[in-house]
C-alpha cells in the first residue's frame, strides 16, 4: 500500500481531516519533550478539539530508545484506551512508535521482542522532524534490549500516512541540518549500488539524489521550499533503502560515531566518500550476482543522477559536496583505533555491498577516512 502524503497547511486542517477520516479518536502522540516548541506541538490541543479527538502524549524515551521505554509506551496506549498513534520527531520517536505499534496487540506481559509479530491495523501517522533518517518510510526499527542493539523488522510498522511540515526544520542547528541531509544522501547513493537494487529502488534513488542536489542550497539557507523538499527527499531515500537496505558505507560508520562523537550522517558521509572511488577502482572484485556489467551500469546511472559526466566525476562531486559542508574527519585517533574499527563492521550489511571488502580493504578505507 502506498504511503499517503498529507498536505501541510498553517492550521493542520488536512492532518485533522485525515485523523478524523481514519477514526483516530484517542491518539497516542509519541513525541520528544521539545515538541512543544514546534508549531505543530503548539497546535495539538486546538487540533484535537477541532476534530473531537483526544491526544495522549508519550515522551518517556531517549535517543537510542530502550526496550523498557517501548513497554512503558505500550502500557500507556492500553491504559488510556488509545486506538491509534501519531509520531512526531526524529528517528528515536519513530522507532519507539513503530515498536509500540507492532507490540500493542500482543499478549499483556509477554517478552514482546521475542514474540512472533502479527500485523495489526492500528492507524499510524508520522510527522518527521528531521530530513535524514527516512525512518517514517521503512520497515525497520532499532531498540536496545538488555543493553544490546536489536533490529525489529516488519512491513506493518510503516506509517500509513506522513505529513511533511517544513516549519519543524526552522530551528534545526546548522550541524544537524548538514548531517541529516548527508544521511539521506548516503541512503540514496548506497541504495543505488546495493546488490538488492531493483528497477523501483533505482527510480527512487535517482529522484532522491537529484532532489537533494537541487534543493541543498535552499535547505541549508533554511528556506521553506528547501525544508519541504528535503523532507520529501529523505522520505524517498528511505523508501529506496526499505527495498535494498544499506551497504558498506553504513556498516562502517557506526563505530566512527561512538568512537569520535560525530553524528551518524557525518560518519556515513565520510565512509561513502572513501568507499565510492575505492569500488570504482576495484570493479574486478564485484560480488553482485548480476555481474560487473550490471554494476558498471549502476555507477553510470548514479553519475547521471549526480549530473556528472562519468562515475569517477560523480564520486568526486560527492566528495566536493561533503568538503563544502566542512564536515571534517575526526582529528585525534590512535593506532589501536583501527583494530577497533575493523572489528566493528557488521558482516550482514557487507553482504549488500557490490564490491567485496575483506579486512585489509576495510583497514585501507578507514585509513583514508581518517586521513592517514
């Protein structure tokens, strides 16, 4: 089922009409504590009164949401008699809301994360507040269970409708504005060359790449149209990785984030910037079952989306784009860091990469990423 896009308007009348039409009468609003500073947060009470619904807010979760927070959300959903979910926020709010949606109909008191997921029809609407993760378009959620990162996957956790509200980005700090855009950019690029790519995913990737390049200046300048289009681009890129999953760029970026305290999109962009030319120079290591010719065609298609003449110039254009944002490499690292980084890479995500990467290749890439 295609995701409904709800038009954005000053008084959120289209959102209200959708909630009313979907019989969302007692809505669990999963949102961060900063939601009240957003225009939509300030309008929630008026919106609920206008459509005759009640909103029950749930904000008891943190970045990298814990399973216990999800359980609390489920308890609130049940005790308050909620019949639907409205998620307003970034990746953490979306992941929490997705898990609440998936688990809310399971038996009370069970260990939800180990139960078989049975799809349900709880109405679920999302309002993303960053133009990056595209989480509102994917079947994936991440939650920490007993200190370990767990991936929860099911198509029924994808919101049935989404609202792109450009005003939510108006107060976004400059660094967050840049790194969330680069997260979306990396999603679109990695999806293009993934071994799981399809005709549909490449069309989505192409659209997202072109939209990011076309509206980056307006978005970085905090223009309304730029904010609107970047939210749409992130969603489209999310739809692409929902089909293909991410590749080595994301597999290699997670430990950079925790080791050096840089944002996820920053780390992913550094990895993709090194990975792209490396793969072009090692096409003989192609592991995509469709063959080297298919991979060459994918790189040519990506170059066209990048509005570059050759695959090599497309890779250079991405690197130049990153440099212009001044998202620099971490400045301090040790010899021991490289061993930690090599061991951190998730082999499952490497299986999606079209060029084989052994431990030596990964070490080489990390040295390039860190400027060694």
